[in-house]
C-alpha cells in the first residue's frame, strides 16, 4: 500500500520540500503549500499540517521553515500533533522511538539538503518503542 504523508512549508522551506518530494517519490504527498519562495507566514502552514493530522487525513507529516522552530511551534499548538525538530539522524530516530513524533520539523537554513534527506529517511523508517515511552507520551495529552 502506498504510504501517505502531509508536507507543508513556508518560503524558507520550499526548496527543501521539493527535494524531499523528489527523493521520496514513492510516498503519496498531501502537499499543503506553500508553492513558491514568495514570503508567507509559517503559522498558517504549521496549522494546515496540524489540521490534516487532527482530521485523520494523514497520520504523519513533515513541516519545514527556515529554522524549523516557528513551524514546529505552530504545529505543536494542536494537541493532535507531536512535532520533533531534528537536525541530525540521531534526533530523528529518537523522536520516533521515544516521542512517537507524528511530525518531523526541519530547518532548511540550518540543515543541509543531504542531511535533511537522511533525517527524513530515518524518521520514515523508525518505529515507536512503546513501553515506558508510551506512558510518557500518554501524559502529553
Ligand atoms: C522566515 O523568514 C523565517 O522566520 C521562518 O522561515 C522560520 O525560520 C521561523 O521560525
């Protein structure tokens, strides 16, 4: 079955979003914008991504802005979201194994493209460990 994820970015993340979609073309992407490098506001796109998860349209998503900070803050305001901002593959592995993160946040001005693609690959291929981490994740909601 084709895996489906949402992806959203502001202008700072647009180029990296295109690279991620091209590299992981086997995934069915629900692309929530933005669609150019014209300046937009990251809260709007973090909220779109969070709403798609809240509505059950997708289980996971990727959020990108310049630093990854603004769009992760925006997405995390929705209780349905656990967004983890990752700058290396170790963080990506741990945010899946320990936090059951359903959104990967990336900073396109912080993390180079090759590293970001490795981070996405790790995020996509790592399962939640459950156990003691499930108790902690449950406490988040
Ligand atoms: C936009 O210039 C920039 O502020 C945004 O992409 C992000 O880094 C915010 O956290």
